């Protein structure tokens, strides 16, 4: 039987919700700067430096697969960090995930290439990518749980939305940094320029740690810790009592393929099959993700007023349609339409869904398993997200360079999210400490 606690005034008044939103924003920005700097590198340089002795198309496929490897381990990371986050401390786990992400990203920037150490280079690359993936899983679930539990009822979606907005901010910063260094002469960029964005992550990690260390635990969670001491592990409770909620979040999460199709694969596809430059595509991504940082809180604000489901589903439908426009425009090398297609895909469709997702997911679980529930179920859904660029690469190879099946697959994932969301109970007016949707 879930333990129910009453809201604490400290959780819903004063500066704490704002601090929770800021901590979620900055921590997520750091995590996803690190996570997506790898995405840009995998699209532009890792195939040449770590998989140089294969056909270029196979090298791109291999580099995309190492990107996807970071998603395979995310469910495991969600279980481990979720267990201790639900039992021990939300905050301590979030500090640990930030440190792990920062260290692994810095070390990627220090790795020797295939030309220096042979097969050991891609092996080390995959190991560090797995550490990145595990820490990202713990970050996402924990930051959302902490934000929701500190937020007032009428602003839960808004406060929680700053976590995915931070992820987009981190991705935007990653684009800016890579635009700068990719403009170096090619020999300098390949020799050392690609490493600098990874090394710079230590600065962002330091900022995130300072903010996160000052945030208190949610009062409701503090009161639950003693009661949970003799309960079954959170993952066991989750699977036995919240199985339907887990399945729903997995299905809803499929829209997130947009993060890697729009943010990583579109870059690789454009630069490898057309004459569009990497700088142009990175600029397209920069404009869209920069706008999305502002759009997501607006989507969340609307969801606090009219409900989670209509905003989330509208985003999924727009993503499904705009995927076709983007890849058609890339195939035609039509730069204005590439900007329009990418903007609709990321800044509009993806932002509507992504700004609401934290509240939608977290409100399906009670406080005793919320960290584990949000982290594990969303990361199971995002395994497809991680391998979407790999699948897209394979589809393009099978279609002799054609893009249509990439758009079809992307739209299919988004429409599945919409259909699953129809089965979810609307909870925007419910008390977060009493929520449980089974």
C-alpha cells in the first residue's frame, strides 16, 4: 500500500520550488551538454578517428552505434540510482550522477585514437559512453522527482519542465561549441579541436555541483525514508504494483526519438549525402534548440491550466508530420525549408511533448517509487531513442541513400506515443503526494 503524506508548506512556498527548478535546469544542462557533445562528435569525427579502416558508411554506422550504447545501459543506471534515490537521498544521487558524467566526458576528450592504440581506442570509447548513459538515466529521473515534489500543485509541470529545458540548453551549448571548433582547419580539428568541447565540460560540472549541493531534500520524501526502510526494493514494488504505469511511460517516451533523429542523425545524413556543411546543420540545430528552451516552459504552463494530455499529444502529432518535411528538405538541399522543418520538429512539436513529459510521467507514480519509476520507465522507452540514428543509418543504406523510411519510422514512433497517451488518466488537478495511477 503506498505511503501517503500531506504536502509540506516548505515544499510549496518560498524560494524552494525556484531553487529546485534551477537545480534541475543546470544539472540537466551539464549532463546533456556532455551527452550530446558526444552526439555531434559521433556524427562528424569519431568514425574517422576510432573506426578508420572500414567503408565510410559502415564507419558512420559504427559511430552511431557507440552513441546508442549510452542508451542501452540507461535502464540499469535507472534501477541503481533509482534504488538509492528512493531509499537514501534524491540529492546525493544527483550529485553523484553529475560527477560521473563530468569525469567520463573529460576522459573521452583525453582518449588516444585508433591510430595510436588500435582496437583499445573504440573499446575505451564504448566504456566511457556506457558510464555517460548510466549517469544520464539517474539524472533524469531524480531531477524530475525532486522538482515535482518541491513544486506547488498548480505549477508542477512548469517547475518540472526546467529539467528538460536544461537538457536542451546543454545541447544548444554543445552546438555552439562544436560550431566554433568545427570551423578550424580540418587537420587541426581532427588533431585536437574535437577534444576541447569534451574537456570544457569540467567548468559546467563545477557550476552544477555548487547549485545542486545547496538544494534540500523534499520534505515529503524525508518523512518517507524511515517508513521505507523495511519495504521491498523500489524496483520490485514498481514492477508488481505499477506495471501498467511503467508500460505507459515506455510507450509515451517513444516520441523522444526526435532528440537523436533531429539532433544527431539529421546532421550526419545531411553532411554525408549532400553538399550541406556541418556548420550549416549545427546552426539549424542551434536555432531550434535555443527556441525550444523557451517553448518548453510555455508548454508546461499550458499543461498546468488545461491538462497534460492535450499538449503532449499535440506535440507528438506535429513531430510526426514535420519529420517528413525535414528530410525531404535535406534531400532537396533546400536550406530555408530545412530551417522550417527542423524548427517545427524540435522547437514546436518536440518542445510541446518534452515540456509536459516530466509532469505526465511523475504523476503516474507515488513518492515511494517515483525516482525509480520515472527513471526506469522513461529510459526503457529511450533505448529506441539511442539506436534511432543507427536504425536510420541502416534504413538509408538499404534504400540506397533515400530518406523516406527514416521519416516513416520517426513518425510511427511519435504516433505510438500519442495513442498510448490516450490511455493515461489526466492528473493535473491531483495532489502529488497522493498520486498513484495503476
